[in-house]
C-alpha cells in the first residue's frame, strides 16, 4: 500500500516506523527534518511538501493540535491534492468541533475520513500496542483495518460520526490526568507524614488501584522521572481545554476539569511545559513545600 504520513513527533515517528517496517511504501512529511531523515534511512520516502503525502491510498496524520492541523492539512491544500478514493486516518487528539468540520471537508471531496485517536505512549506505539478509538463510515473503517492493525492491538469503533471518537479520547485523557493529579496529591500527603512515595504507591497500585494507568504513572511519580516526556504537560493542558470546550458545547458541568486546567497552567508557567504530564505530582509536592523539606 501507498501510505502518506504527516506529523513525526514522538508518537508519529514510532507509528510511521511500524508502517515502514511492515513493508509499505510510506511517504513522510514533518516540519523539522530530523525525524524524516531517520525514517528515510529505514526505507521511507521524504515528501517535499505536505500535499505530496496525500498522493496515496491512505493518509495518516498525527499533529499536535487544532492549529497544527489547520496550518498543515487545510491551509496547505493537502485534501485538494489527495488521490481520488484516499482514506484519511486522523490519529491526533483534536477538538470535537474540528472533527465535525473535518468530516464535512472530506465528504465534499468524496474522500474517506476516519477519526482514529489513540491511547498509549510512544513505547506502546513502537510495539504496535496502541488502542485505537475509531468513528466514521463503517465500510471505510473496514477498508482501513489493515493499516489500523499494524498501528494498534485493538480497534474500538464508537459510531459513524467522526467527532464521537474524539469525544472518547478527550474524556479518556481527562480521566488519566485526574488519576495523575490525585496520585500526586496523595503522595504529597503521605510524604508529609514521613511515608516514602514508592512505599505508598506500591501498596495502592498492588491493591485498590492495580490498573495500568496507576501502575505506569505511579512508577514515574515514585521515581520522580519526568524526562524525557512521553506526553508533555503542555499537551495535557491542551487536552483539558478540549474537554472543557466539548463540555461547554453541551452544558456538561466538569468542575474537576477546571482544577486540572489550573494545575497544568501552573506547571507550564513555572517551566514544566516539556516535562511529562506526570509532573503534576511534582507540582503537588512543591505546593506542599516538600521540595524544600525533602
């Protein structure tokens, strides 16, 4: 298959690498050249401009936010340059509003569109162990399944309206951020009483909270390892804002989302934008004065 790929951040590069490794003809584009060069060395082809990536059977995009999607895909004529019959898989976490707009833009051009945001970090992406939430035309999703099967371990369909997949992804990231925030505050509380973070989290993640998210981020919090970031705090702030916007559109109260937004804003404003979003726990410790007490 001919596959175009736009957006080679940590997640995008890992996913594109899977497609190259599976033997497909993959043409890649990224704003910065280094990841393009790395993938070309593995067998990919470099696209001179984003529109070149759309001359394919499938286009996969993994861009950071709504602004990046607009700047690259819409403003640079990617859809207008697409090969007839192309199917676009948008793996990015974008707003519900943009997902709706995107679906309409594709319909007008008779192109396939599948909203396919993913759950998982770069290491899971490199191993093809992502979970993919998909929404769109069922026949289009079925045609895209061979590509999706390379990218992830399971595809979770949630209907024919593209924005539903993004609503699920945004809500899921809200839940992850909530778990990190509560673990961070609980660790600050127990540390203030002389209990080591690793001791406390080992108890909780082995019993009441023996779930992958708690174990993964609990280990990061216990070791205070927030670099290199698998998912940066600045992206966490973006996703909480997306959740609040989606909630506002349907008058859904989300009081804890406001707390998370403020925590992420404080973390970003105090130099933590590029730390992993698990660094919310570091912020909780700092608020409690534990960075001074040890």
